[in-house]
C-alpha cells in the first residue's frame, strides 16, 4: 500500500512538473521609455496576456530603448534576438513602406480589423519581413504641430514655416518638406527635450497625447489645428517564434491583442482630453487653419504620405500591387470631406 501511495505521489509530481514546463515564454522590448503613455499602454497589454495566459504563455519584458536601441528593435525581432517588439511602423518603413497606409489613416484599429486592413498588413509583414503583425495599438490618436512661438500665416491663411526650426523624423518628413517646404532637423524622440532646451528646434510634430509625459510643454506654447495622421504603433512578433507556439498560446495572444486594440482607442482618447485640458490650463494656446488652407493642409498630409508609400513600394518586390487596396481599407474619403 505504501509503495502504491508513493507511486501515486510521484505520478502527481510528474504531472505538476509537466504542467510547469508547458508554460511558454516570449521576450519583448518596447521602443519608448516606460514613462510615456504609449509604453504604459503596451505594458497594460502585457499584464492582460500574463493574466489570461497563466500556465500557457507569458511575456517577459526585457526593457525599452536602453535594452535595444529603438531603431534597432525591428531588425532585432526579425533576426530572432528578441521575440516581440512594440514600435511604430515608421521605424522600419524602409523595409515595409506599406505602413504609410496606417500613418495617413483616418480609421481606427477596430475598423480596419473588421474590414480586413490589419489582415492585409499582417500578410505583408509575414511576406516581406518574416514577422507576425499581432495588433495595431493606440490608434485613433492623431498628430499636431506644436511651436514655441506664435505661428504666422500668409495672406491666404496658409501656415508660414520660413525661419521655423522644425524637428522632423520619418513620420512627418514627406508632409513637412514636400508640402510645407520646411527645412527639418531630424532628431529621435529622446533628444528632443534637450534640443528644445538649447533652442536647436522650436517646433515639432507630435501626437495629441504624451507632450506632458515628455516635458516638452516646458518649451512649447502653441498647438496648431487641425490634427493630421494617425499613430502607427503596433506589436510585431518573430514569425518563426510565433509559429512555434502552441495553438492555445497563439489564441490567447491574438485574442488579447484584438481586445486591447479596442480598449486602447477609448483609453487614449480620454487621455487626450485630459492632456488638452491640462495644457490649456497651463497657458497652451490653440491656433487653427481655416477654410481652403485647412483643407489643403489635411489633403497634403494624406497625399504626400501616399505618394511616398507608392514610390517606395514600386522599388520593392511586389511593387504597388497592394497600393489601391491599402488606401481603400485604411482611409475613409467620405469622412474626410
């Protein structure tokens, strides 16, 4: 009887050990510091996965740009150095120019998930980069121009940029240089605070939220409306690692990502309203383009970005085959009127 009981206990122990070994883990990094609202959104997604995936799948966050440089992260996940990255598509736009469909989008992840847009983006990621596009997070937030000094306008109401020391990057430059005619100074996010402090730049594009997190509001006093573009932050996973996961693990990751696409739209719109109120209470002034100048400004932001996308797509295998379909799925022309 004692031997039977011992055998039973050992068998139970083997079951427990087997169950423990069954839990899979994937490593992850994020593009921006933990203090930024977008990173907090990603970490919230991680918490949701780790709660839903107990015993099945866990995400092990290794850090942000201090762990792997923000512009090196897309290559790192493609090459399998890390399993998952949360980053703007613009950080790997040279390899995947189709991401510009998201930059110029006036739809959210919820709408493009429903109409097949994200499925197409996922397919392109898999074919071109060996990556699984898990989800488009924090969509529905657009960009503004923010300036230190009061903006000036010409006789037709168009924004004047001559003499403006405008910070640029891969997201904005097609619009800033090809339409606004600005001479931009390219700087990564982490260097903008000191550049504003030293007067190297006196204006920048940035999303509707996060200015306070970055403390750029210490130097910027005006927000120019209307807003343009959309955030293109997403989670990409090494495709080989994704395919190696169990069906159950993949389902948990995908289901939580789809729910977080919805949750983050609502959460960040609430955060935008809070930030705008706090900034205006602290003295931030809002200046708006009107009429034809406004319409031309918005059209240029969209069309110059599409133009860049089409040009770069034409230089790659597959060419512009998906161009019209991307525009159809990521932009509602009727809503723009």
